[in-house]
C-alpha cells in the first residue's frame, strides 16, 4: 500500500512510516505541493496511491467521485509530526484493511 501525503503533512512521514507503508511519497517529492486538489487526485489515481491529508476537500471529492483513489482524512488539528505518525501507526491494521475494501472510498482517523 502506497500513501501520498498531502502538503499539509510533513514530508518526514515518508521515512517515519516506511516500515508500514513502503513506496509512499509526499506531494513535494513529485512537485505537486502547490497543485490544486484535482491534480493531486489525478496523480494518486494514475499511480495507485491512497491520499492522506488533513484537508476536508479530499473527503468531499471522495464522496463525489468514489474510489480510486482512496482517501485517509487525518482529523487532527495543529500537531507534531510524531503525533501524525503515531496516529497512522496505531491505525495501520485499519488502514491496510481499508485498502482492501472495495466498498469504501475514505477513512477518517481518529
């Protein structure tokens, strides 16, 4: 399972969670950090990524268009990188199960 971390999340998450989500990327790594959501959505779709963001706009897009790509909405306010990483790590089984469920398009954490 490959995650694509949105601009509102730290690029450090890629390395911090590589043991659970190998081959994941941050939008900065593919020069999408200033792109609008439709471009990020299209990149995730074409390259088989699940988008991870704090941005409610992706949740609305997933309800409108469905999956793929899938979307994980981190419902955290301002927090540290380690708080975001801990949340994703704690819910890693749920995330991997979500990826296999064809009936769901988005996952809200926590």
